[in-house]
């Protein structure tokens, strides 16, 4: 199953999504990713002000089953993280595109977003993986 | 992958299926945490038919089992059960098992799924003079196995059996019919909760599963998978073969001296184990908790300052304690409760300290 894939987001091959808002993006993991991970019990969040390049590992998502790395699909700087996930890691499972957002990134190269998959491309990508 | 007799029941309940030792087993149904909490609060029903069941019978059974297992089978009364281990001649653990004594000369051995072929072969190979008076039969296929675990297990099961379950004490067994199906009911488990295991003819296990699931609706019973089972056992510090026990770790190193009897006569591995008790093992399994929120996992290295002192064998985040907990073998100098060391989690050192077991102590019910 590919889960929910909202049309207005862009997707990364490691199953992160971004929502573009001017010069910044909000980052999270896809419904497919949260379902594959199972119950999330801990999110090792990136630190605010961290600068990173696209595809760099910025954190970890721990589920009852395994650990999975969190990648930034874009280059830029972390300007906000979702601290509520410290107490409510389950938001990643319950609302991956809403309350389960992970970080806000100020884009270094706004064109990075264009390189990411659209909803239909991501859906195709998921079906090619299974 | 092999299917247990309940595979269709799991698929019908939309279980997530994983390969476990060659078996297609339910990892989870409603979710690992949901099932975990159900077992702690009400009850969970597990299909553990993937485990191996070996029947050992005859006048040679007692001397044979005294030689191949570490514990003293003569201390098991008929219809009693005992945790034990099977060692290699070097004292390493070939498997950790449950031995059920069904009669004076009749036993059922419950072995790990991953070890069934190895243990069956080993037992046949180790038959000596008793061979004529011993019958070893692999009943893994004809018998299925369920685990009903959790505080409401007794009330739930009582309505379906004649005998009073108040009389069934821990590690005791009972033959009963559940829904017309002959079962061996044992008061054992791997969760730290009160509960039972049911050994049921594989052909009829679906009837028993459905009946218990149906009856359990009013009790908050949930089907529970291997994910919940692993978290539940880790909370208690119960050992998992392949992680905490292997052919190169001994029962003494694993703090399981209590399952080794040194006064019953010779057994396989005894000389090495005796020497380890006398001299003290150079490493030991310890339980630890992390002092910062993080999740230790199997194979992560342990350090005291910059010195490597051991490896994590089991680890996870305990849902009730909300702490990273784990077990691992460390050099003997670091086994005292309260000892501090670090777990290296993806290049980062996270402080931990040695604690006593179980990690999770059940709150006493209000009087």
C-alpha cells in the first residue's frame, strides 16, 4: 500500500515530504514511511541552525522495530523543529502530514524543490519499489 | 516461508507478516504498542506455533534429559514445567528451552523455532545407552501453540474449562478441553504477565483461537504479534536466543546459574560451567538503562571511558518506562548495579548505568 500522498507536496526517495512556503519548506515523512516503520517511539530531531546540504542525514526516527535515518531533501538551514514530537512521537504515525511535521528549513537553493518527485511521481516510485 | 495453522486467521486480521526463522509470522495486527499495552492492561493472544515441540518418552528419558539439559529434571513433578538450557561441550548454549513433565517418563520440550532442526539432530545424536528405552518424536507440526497473556487471562479462560484455574499454579500444567478440543494448558509465558500457554492439535487450533478471540471481546483481548512479544520480554529481562544467548555464551555468563544443577550428576558442558563458577566468568550479561532518551539496539558497542568493554545484545525503548533499556555482555569489572558506562549509538556516546532485573516491576494492585 502506498498510503496517502497529498498532491501539494514534493517527495524524496528516502520517503520525506516537503511543503514549499516562499523561501522555506516544512519537512516530514510520508504516510508510506510511517506505516513501514510501525509505531514511532522516539525522534532524534536535528538542532535549530544546523546547516546541511541536500541528501544529508539530519536525524533518526526510532520505531518499536528499527531505526531509520532522516534525510534532508534540500540544502539550507534548520530554522524550526517540532519539539512536540519529544512527548508525542506517535504524531508521526497519526498525522504524518500535519502534527507529525519534523522541521522547517530555510532553503539555500529554492530549485532543490523542483528536483523532488511530485505526488504522481512518488506514487509511481512506490509501486516500482514493491 | 512456512505457515502455521493460524496463518489465514492472521491474514484475515490484517496482520503485518514477517519472516521469522523461516516462518511467516504476524509482527503486529493493530500496532506493536497497542498490543503491548493490551497485554499489560488486559490480555493478548499470541500464535507461537512456530516454536518447536519435541516429545521425549521412555525409561531412558530421565537419564537422557539429565545429560543433555543443564537443569535437574528430577525436580519437576509430573505436570510441572521447568526452564532449562541445552549446552554444547564447551558450555555454550545450544538453546534455552521449557521442559514439561507430562508423566514419570514422559516429557515435552519447547524449543526455539530457529533451533528446532539443530536441537532435534543434537538429541538424536546424543542418545547413548538409553537409545533402546527412549523415543524422541518431533511433534512440532501436529501440535500448535498459543500464548494467552495478561491480567484478565484467568477470568477469560476460566469460562471455557472445567477445572478451577485457581488451582493451576505457575509452571504447572493441566489437560483440559477448550471448546471441545483437547489442550495441554500450562501456566507459563514470556511477557511477565499472568497467563497461559496452550498446546493444541494443529488441525483444531483455529477453533480454539476463534473461541478465545470471540470470548475475549468483552475483556479487551487483542491478538498480539512478535513485535509486542519482544518488547514485553525485554521489560522483564527474559533472554532471547540468538541475541542474549548463543553457542559461544554460557549460562553462567548469562546470569542463568539458577538453571544449572551441579548436584544431579554429569551433563554436557558441566566441566566448563563448573570451572566458570569457581573462577568467575571474565564477562557477564548485565541489564542497563540509558540516562538520556535514546534507543540502544543489538550489536551497539559499550565503552567505559574510551575502553571497549562489551556489546549490546538486546535493546529498545520500554513503552512503560519511557527509557532506553538493554542487556549486553561486559567485562566482569563493570557488572555491579549502578556501574556507569556508555552505549555508542551511531557514533554518539550515551551514558548508561547497570540496573537490576526486571526493568519493569508490576505495580501491586490496590488492596
